């Protein structure tokens, strides 16, 4: 009897051990990634996460799309300020990376995910320049094209008007000729725009055109914005004239994204990732991309990629969750991970090797960016920043003042004076609060030697 009981006890212990081992083997580290509810981002992350989860059964990555960029950014700021949250990784625009690092609410991803030297050597320069605090890397980029490099066009409208589709516009005169031929009016009222300039990201075009014609909107020596210059006035007048002189856009029409998607404009100053977005949401519409012209005939157009999209890790993430998040980021930063993302979001990968050598940009979905990549290799690439308040400066200062200009509420001189004053006040407040924040040094003439493409 005693022997029988002993065998039963041994069998029970064995079964418990096996069960415990099974439970242990099935235990997962759960991490959550936030991204904007924007189809190219959601679908790109979904591709990457599915492959990662399959290859890493001990980790479960869950994607939680968040409605709207402004709403998501507000939620991210709230979680970072509170020092706690459900997400272990946030997808955030490049305009916030320096802000979050300056306020010490995110943690560097170097050397745990990438090294500084690796990013300088293998990644496009904005991935280093967007946050130079502490000689560390603070974010891992997802595929995204420079927001001010081109013009989005309705290909059917161009065809109806008998207009060819060039890879790039040669001059602003050519661009305006297209816009005037495409614009439609009824009873003296514009009912379809020829060229829309009503997108909150459009101030990036203003900065790039100012720099192209020799202006400087930021004084590196004085660490001050300088927008009351002849070059700035010339550029702002050009955009004002779209509404009041050439009449190829009007404020009775909706913002650029809405106007393009509702057939209410034929062309627009717009971020290129609108293409995959529209392809999924508006399959009946036929859009294309044309690289923007230089502001001055004979120049080469320059453009900046300050409006990157990246994944950052909150400072409150630690332990097993941090290890799992960093492992996911290493996969996201790999060529395999980037190609999976690119399949749903054909922007520029942060990885130089893919951008300059992969067939994806020669014969694949990314071939529309070939003129942009060629321009990058010719030295036309810049980075306007970093500024700790870049997000606030873009969306709360620059665009509202430009919007007031195109609504006839401010003159060009008034808009530039107001922008300069408000930008400098915002920068001064932040630097007073964070005196150790690195200075902003903009490379107007080209990227520094160690980051040239």
C-alpha cells in the first residue's frame, strides 16, 4: 500500500512538473506598440509584427492604432509626463524626438538596438541629426519619404488636360502653367484647384525654398530665427500669389488631403506617402508624384526630412519588456524588417543600402522616388533642425500664420514678423527650462562630411 501511494505521488509530481514546464514555456512577454491609424503605417507594422511574433514565440507584440496625429501625440505626451502607460513603444514624428529626449522622457536605443557609429555609417543622415543629445540614438525610423520633395498630382486630370507627366518640374513657371491649365472656375469661383497649398506640413517647403535661394531662416551664431529677409519674403509671396494672383487655389476649397481625395484639386504640395494611403482608401482615383521644381531657374531643388516617423521607447519601460522591445526594434531596423514595412508603405527606408542599392527603388513600388534619390546623391538633401519644439513650431506657429496669410488676414510682412517673434519666444522658453539642450546648427550648404551620401 505504501509503495502504491509512493508511485501515485511520484506520478503526480511528474505531471505537475510537466504542466509547470508547459506553462513556463508558453509564458510570453507582452509589448504594445502605438502608431497612428494611418493605413500605410498600420499595414507596415502588421507585416513586421506578424513575422517577428512567429519567429519569437516568447514575445507577443500587439499593435494599437491611435486616431489622428494630433490626438496620438497628445496621448504620448500625457503618458510620458505621467511616467507610465500601456505602450512600450510609440510611433512619433521626427519633430518630437528631440523634444522627448530633451525632457528626459524617452530612453536612448543605443547601444542596445544600434550604435551611434552604425547609424552614421548605415542610416540616412536625418536618423542621427534629428536628435544629437548626448551623442546617442533616440529613435528607430520607419519607411517615410521627405515631406517637402514633390507635388502630388491627379493623373487623370493631367491626361484630360493633355499634359504630360514629367518625373520632375523644371521651373516654378512650368508648375504654374500646369496649375492654371488644370484649375476650373464657375461664376468667378474656383471649384477645382490647380495647385493646393493647404497642408499643415507645408511650412517645410517654405524653409527649403528660402535656403535654396541663399536665405537663412535660422542664425546658427545668434541661435535665433530670422524670417524677415528678402528671401523669406520672396518665397512667402510666391505661396500667397497662388491664392490672390494666379488663383489656382482658394480657401473655399478644403485642405490639400481632402481636396485631392474629393477631386477638388489636381495637384498639391503634399507628403508622398499620400500615394499608398490613397491607393487603399480611394482606389478609384489615380495619383502620381512629380518632384518639385527649384524655386529659382537653374538651381537644384533642395529638400529636408525633418518630418520622419520613428519608434521611440518611453523611459518607464524596463526589465523584460525593455529587452523584448529592443529585440523588436532590432528586427524593425534590419533590412528584412524594413522590406516588410515597405511592402505596405513605399517611402524611404532609413537604411542607405536599401535606398541606394535595392531593386525596390529601381523597379519596385519605390521607383516613383527615383528622382528624389538621385537628387539626394547630388547633394540636395538637408535637415532643418533639430529644435526641441519643432512640433509646436510647425503646427502651432508656422502653419497657423501661413493659414492666416492665405485667408487674407495677414500680409506677407506681417506673417513673417509674427512667425519670427513667436518662434523665438517659444525657443527661448524651452531653452530657459532646459539650459543643457544642445544648440541647433543647420547645415545650409550641405550635410557634414561624415554624413554625406
